[in-house]
DNA sequence: GCCAACGTTGGC
DNA sequence: GCCAACGTTGGC
C-alpha cells in the first residue's frame, strides 16, 4: 500500500470532474518522473488530489482502481495512464501554505519540487494531511 | 502577468 | 555526451 499526490489545474480537470465521472483515467502526463510514479501505483493505493494554481490546496482523496496501461490519448508508447475513482472529499481543503508551515510536512515533494505532477507521499505525511482535512 | 525552476530537445 | 536554448509549470 503506497500513497501518492496527483496534481491538476482545476480549470483543466478538477476533483468535481472526477466525482462526476465516477472513475477516469489520468492522462496527459509527459514527464518521466511522473510517469515512473504512475507506473509504480498499485490497485488500492490512495492519492491526495491537489488543485494547483488558483486554489493550491488538497481537496480530496482518490483511489487507484486500475493499474497502468498505455495512454489512449497518444500513439507514443512511452506514456501511460492509471484509472482513479474518488475515495472521499476532505471536510475542508488543506492549503499549500498550511503544508509549508507544518513541521511534519517539510520533506514533502510538494514543498520541495512543486512542479512534479505525480509524486510519492510518505504514510505519515498522508495521515497528517488527512488529519488536518478532517479536523 | 511575471519569472524562477525545472525538464526536454537538439546542435555540436 | 555535453550543454545552450527553449518551453512549460506553478507560486507569487
């Protein structure tokens, strides 16, 4: 069981879009590090869903419901997708600012490499964030 | 809207 | 194989 963080601009693809669809593939990843993280995901893994740019906050949790397969939006076989389903919305969003200020979250990839769109999250980090979001 | 940081591309 | 140039992302 591993934990992840997936990032999207809400104007392009938001948490609400995923909820509306029930499940969906996560396409458009064109970065090798992010791709490698997608490939490492296993069914049942949980991912924090982060809204970048305008909101800059984690808004919900998504679950991996299908492991990686070739990206249907391109013929280029280097790229792949993973299917997610919404697992639950946080009671309140956990903001980037809050994460930066939290002493247990200073090592998060989100803080240190904000551009990586699919990133691993430590179990304790995941639990701290869920704890904040449910408080 | 700006720009720093990062990743990728392509010429050599 | 190196590295300059370029494009993109995302925080501010």
